C-alpha cells in the first residue's frame, strides 16, 4: 500500500475527517472546483442519468453532487445522502437536494439493501484507509443492474503535488485532512472483489481550463488530476 507520507511536501498539521470537514464547512463551496469532479461526471457515457430514479449519495457533504444529480436524473428522483460530518449535513439540508440525510459511515450506511439504481460518491476515496468496505457497501445497496459511480483525485496527482486534502482555518493556518493514496489498481482490485463489473473509467488531466483556475498548476500541465470509475452490478 502506498503511504501518502512518502510524498507529503506540505507537512501541515493533520486532523481526522470529521474534524476537518467541520472546520472547512464555511469555505468548502468556495474552495472546491467543479472541474475536479462534476465536470468529470458530465463527460461520462454511463450511467444514463435520466433513467436514475433512486440514488444513494455516499459522502454527500454539502450536497454539491446531490444537486448536480437532481438536475440530470429522472423527475421524482429519490435521493438519500450519508455523511460523517453533522456540519456538512446541515448545509446539505439547507440546499434541499436530498430526500433523506443520515449521519454515518459510507462503509456501513444502514440504508436499504438492493434499493438503488445508483450509488454515487465524489471526492471521498482519499479519506478511506481501505477501499474494500466502501465497494462492498455500495454493492449491497445497488439493485441488480444498478451502478456505482465514484469520482475523486487521481493518485498520480496526489503523489506529484505532494498535497493533502486541506483547508485554511479561521486563523489563516492551513490544516490537512487525513489523506490516503489509492492506486488505480487498488480501485480495480477492491471493486472486482466486491462483485462489481467495471463498465467505464475516465481520467481528466490538468488542461487550459484548470490552469485558468489555478495558474500555479502550470507545472502540472497534462498530469492526471481526477479519475472516475463506473461499476455495474451484474447477475
């Protein structure tokens, strides 16, 4: 297993996921760029978003992904969100994209088995020490023929940048949130072991659009920055 500490160039003080996102909640929406995840989702061929009628949004955060999905899924979409951080769930509640919101672990959600056309997660996998429990829980939740879509930071970018997921606190100091590196092969191994079939994968690179957003990223031009995995529950 690759250890992020071998690449860390920032050495920020580090907090656990729940503490970190509670501290980041007030500035999260102004910090995270849609190019990192939502733009990648937009380029996927699968799933057919308008056919999604019931979805589980694991690691739903402030509701960004949920709002994006509600604008593309079937009318009358039933959308259930799960997140570890109460403060993020409160923002998701204000946004109003979800039908239900549950405080809990993405690897043990308590949601109904076999009930979902889609399980979707964005920008969470770098916080999971082990991918296996996530993929197994997503498989449990999906109906036969259902899909799991996970989009996150590309491991190559995490290693090249040496940059943990982090935020600037109210005192102006940078704080890192526990970050793990999962190779593409780690995702494939964990997903396949859970019973999933990979039906699409997309990788996005640092391009002109990214450099316009973050000029300092010129040195990362053409480096992979995001990866999206689309899985299907067959049989």
